[in-house]
C-alpha cells in the first residue's frame, strides 16, 4: 500500500532531504573520500558516516529508542557501500515513521523536548546542511527540494532550541 503524504507533512520534507542526500552520496567519486569538507572535523567519508547516524537517530526516535546511544558517525563501511547503507537506513526511517501518532508524540533529546513533527524538521535541517557540506566538498550541485528546505527552516525558526 502506498500512502500519499500531505504537502506540509514533515515526513515528506524529510523524505525529500533523504533523497537529495542519497543522490549526493551516490555521486561521490572514490578519490574524494579522504578530501576535506566545510566541517573541519570531518573528511568526506566521516561526514557521510555522520549523515548515516542522522538517519539512524531519526529511525530510533520513530521506534521509541534513544537516538543519543549512537556514536557521532558510522565507520567500517567500504567506500562503494555508502549508498547501499544509506538506502537501507532510509527504509528503516520510513518504516519507523509510518504511524501518524509519531508526529504528535513528545520526544526527548538532551537539548530539547518536542513533538515528533518538530524533531523531523530539526533533522531535516541538519541533513540538508550536511548535504550542502558534502556537495561543496565534492563539487556537486544537488537538485534541492525548495518546499522541504522552507518547511525545515520555518519550523526551526519557530522552535526554542534553535
């Protein structure tokens, strides 16, 4: 069964951010993994590993788990396996957030307590920023989804943790 999400549903915005990030990851060339990124603490490989943690944290939030139990980045994935790992984690997020009640359920991170919809907006922002970092580091020009960026930025601007 396929569900169509309302254009303002934060799950749709997150899905667009995931798709943009996945497409960007897929285009990283093998010679670029050790290159620098705008995030001084991450090279390209480590940045992608951090982006995978973002997906896993979002999945854990939707599953009712503790997203902060995860490390800051994933390691141990072969350079040609990043996109497959991305797709697998993206499917996990989708399954974890199928239940509409997750959007209103209060969720807790060390710096904020907010409904799931706000958490998704926060992570849409984080993922979009890191996709920009990755694209800049690898000289790519992703096809951004403006509605997803605007939705995340609007929610972030209205939320106290920002």
